[in-house]
């Protein structure tokens, strides 16, 4: 070994030791996130509770993330079209999904699905939960839960209800109502909350089971009549609306809204989105807006994942008992 080699030997050894231990040697910097506009998929048309919350969150994400957030309404197939689009997207944090009950219920409802929402989507946070309210067109004779049940039983198969689509929260809430009360009312599915509520306002359907978010303004303006709230107690935003339990009907249910990303999205990105969205949910004005029909949550990805699994089990039992299937 030459003298020059001997002099360089410690440096050579240190170089290979660094490579062996995996320390960076001139490695490129980690790419920043986000690097382009974010697409926020809503599997419903505009106007429903899911859309309202996505736009509320999306607008507030622009400043902390420094990029545009574009709400992309992709309704159809009981939310499966929008959910699959999100599940198949690049898992880089630039595609978000605002989902609801269909995420947990559809694997039990649909005979064939080309994706698995429970496997192919990663939870970020549960945004809000909301009790179901039953509203009617003002022309309907029934004004209370008891009167509605009596009317429906006297006219089996003659009353109808509009839903936000097969497998939507409103559809499942109605089927649960039928199980609890023994009434026979007919399902008329629409492509989302906006179209279903528009149909109810026009008198095309007689009833809609919904969260309060998209219907409360219509109730206060007396364009829709509230029949009952499927909760343990009355809502502060609608104190005059009785619960079904007050009428002796053991009916409680609701819907929820949460943000997910494609499975495989880096944990650092999921954590960043979780931090920003839960921060938004702590803003007073945002909480007040959501409180007009729902309760803001903002839990951890792990807690949201556990919640979705429990919801899947709960609605699977309802689907089996009611014999609901969607092709």
C-alpha cells in the first residue's frame, strides 16, 4: 500500500461506513407536499350534507396547504363511482374523499363491487356526525311521528320516500324505520341529497330521511315539515321537533361524514392532512356552521378506522335483516 493510499485510507473507510449504515451522502431533499392542486371528491351531486361539508373544509384548506382545493362531485351507483375514483387515484395526498355511511354499508349492500372501500381507502378523520330527521312535504296529512305511522299503516305501499341513492344514509335510515315500525313505504332513489330534497320540495315524493344540514333552512322557512328526530334528545337547532322516542317509537339513527385518501398514501401526508383538517374543525365559525344540523368531531385516523369497522358491522346486520340488496 502506497503512502498516499495510507493517508486516504481513513477517509475511504468512513465513506463506505456511511454507505453501509444508510446515512445520506448528497441525497436529494424530500419533496414538499402538496405540489399541485388537490381534488376533493364528493360522491354526491351538489347540495347535500356531504357536499356542504367538503366545500366548508376545502375552502379552509387552501391557506395552510398553499394550493387550490377543487371539489369534484362524482355521483352515481350509490356513491361507488366517486369512492372508486378516489380509491384508484395516485396515493400522494392530492386526492381526498368526503365519504358518508355508504362507505361502510356498500360492501354488504352490493352483490358485486370492483373495489373494497374498507381496504382501498385510508381514514384521515371523522368530520361530523348528525342525527336523522324525517321531513315531509307540507301537503302530507301526518304532522307527528304517531300520525305518520298510522297513516302509512292505513295506506300500505302508497306513501313514498326519496333517498340520496340506494345504500345512502337516508335509504338505510328509512329501511331501519320500516323494521322498527312495520310500515310499508316505497323507496324512490335519487342521485344525491340535492336532487332528493328538490323532489320533496316539488311534491314528487312525500318523505325524506336526511341529516339536518341540507334541510334545516327549508324547515325554518316552512317549505318542509319536520316529522321527528331520530335521536335521544331534541336538537338545539330545532327545539320544536320531537324525537321518535317521545312518541313511543324506539327509533334512533344518523349519518356521518369523514375524509379519506387512497390507501398507500404516505403516513407523513395523512398526518399533515389530519393536522390541518382537525385544526379547521376547531375554528369557532366552522364549528358554528357545522352545528346547524351536525356535531363536529375531528378524531384520529386510528379512531376513525375503528369507527368505520363498527359501522360496517352495524349496517351489515340491518341489510341482512331487511333483506336489502342492490345490483
